[in-house]
């Protein structure tokens, strides 16, 4: 029973695997967003690239 998995991905994922995949993808996006924000904050406090 793969009711949460989109049709085109049903041959590859079960419901549990699809939910785990979602956590990994959203976690990766959250890590990327946090890294970008922290780089901007640190660059504004102590710029490491000078002209």
C-alpha cells in the first residue's frame, strides 16, 4: 500500500521510505538555508572578502 507515494515513484518507494526521503530532502534544504543565513551574518560582522 503506497498511498502517500506519487504515482511515478511507486515502483521505487514504500510509504516509509518516501517519508524518510522527505525528511532527508527537507533537512538538506533547511541546512542549506541555515548555512546561507549564517554566511551572510558572519560576512556582515567580519567580512573576509575585502576590496
